[in-house]
C-alpha cells in the first residue's frame, strides 16, 4: 500500500511555469513510487491569468487554503500585460510573509558537461549556498508616493532590518556552514548605507560568536559581485539581505549555466507553516508553449522539498538524475547548449531513476 507522505499545493502559474511544474511533479511521483510513497497534490490555477479574470492573483482566502498544506510547489508568475509589482505582491511575497518563510535557500552548483561563464580551474567545482533573508530588509510595503503625476512627485521606500530578522538568518547560515566547509561570507554595504548595513554587520558578528568553528568574512556587495565572477569556487555559504541575496543568486546562477539551473526554497525552518519551493527563473513568455523550457530548476526545487519534508534518500536520487541528464548535450535543453526538449529531459531523468 502506498504511503502518502505529504499534501502539497501546486501553483504552476504562468508561461513556462505551466510546463516545468508538471515536469517536476512527474519526476517526484516516479521517485516516490520507487520508494513506495506518494504526495497528494492539490493543483491551483492562480497567477496572472487568474489576475486578468478576477483582478487578483489568488482568491481572497488563498493564504488560508495554502495553510492547510505541508508544502507549496510554485512554477513561475508573470505576464507581459500584468505589472510585475502586481504579480509579486499579489502572490509570492504575501505567501513568504504570512508563513514566515524567512529563509530563502538558493544552492549554486557547477555540473559536469555544463559550460560555466567564469574561468574555473580544471578539476574544481563550484558549490555554494546563498542564504537570503526573505521577509524584511529592502522588500517592504512601507513608504509611498506623493503628488503622483506632478513635478512635485516623490517616492519614499523604507527598508526594515530587525535584530530578530538578522540574527535568525545569520544563525541559519552558520549552522548550514557547519555541514559544509565552515565558511560564511556576509554581504554588506556598510561603507555607504549608514544605518541598516552597520546594524546588519553587528548582529551577524554577534551570531558568529555562537559558532566558533565557522570562519566569517564580511564583504562589500560590489566587491563580492566581482569576486563571484572571478573566483566562484572559493565561496561556501553567503548570507545576505533580501535585495542583495536576490541579486547575488541570479548572478551566481548565470556563472554556472543560467537560471535554468537555479532552484530555491522559501523555508519556515520551525515548520510552524508550510514552506514553498520554486525555480528562480521567471515565466519566460518568449519561449512559453514551445516545449523547450529547462525543467532542471523546477525538478531540483522538488528535491529540496523532499529534503525539507524529511525524505533525503529520494531527494538524493533526484539530484543524481539531474546530474546524469546534464552530462550529455542530448539530454540538455537549448539554454545549456543541448538539443533536448522539456519532455526529453524528464524522460531522461525517469530513465535514470529506473
């Protein structure tokens, strides 16, 4: 008898999200079937198409609906005729904030067969974890615009940094580093941003004293961006504010092959609320419907979900399947110099699992 391990809400969203999300679910289903387990999926048609019809990204009780699930799998949101701030603040950010998903986990890895954009010494791999504070920082609703449409118009945007928020993301980063190479790099800009960034530095440094075996380096965001391009293999765990982590993770993903290889987990580590898993890439309307979208980031996000739910063995098997398919151009999509379709990659992953 098949054991159901979790109830998961699935929001494919828009564009290629409707292609890569079913792909990830197929790989998840087969992986779990081989272990005699399964996930109960609840498919939700929320996103920009829903917005165009209903004037909102999800129903008014959408967050309450999600609260009854063990996890959330999200595809991508975005449509050219829907403003980005509507899609982001109407779905993604409310989910992160309501469920206190304060850890945004973005692993970055180089894979055999995939050309990296940076010059990396032969035999050396890139393997880093970018840990982004996910519920405060620069992404808040505090502020506003005055005298809109006039010559006197101005806008104010407030960044919110709390001791609790910084301390808990720093502590998570240090604990993650103890399972890796015991190195944490803190992204800052305390030479130019006079209040929030020195505060960030102080709280991160205090958290470091609780983890004496982990080496902490503080690096200004502009220098860190340059060094990521020049020597990405030297980084282990990077902890950053909401905005800095967002930018750095896209840069780092581009270095190892692109956003098609960029998964993420929005975690509530205490498990008081459901966590959400999603590829970093957007809805890519330019290639939507052509069957060529890279499903790896979505599949990898599914593996992160299994790991979070306490099923490390099937998650590891999914990662092995990903690495195997990426090794050959015949089972890599066009964005990575291959010839495979989305369906081809899924078929290859399933064959590896068998």
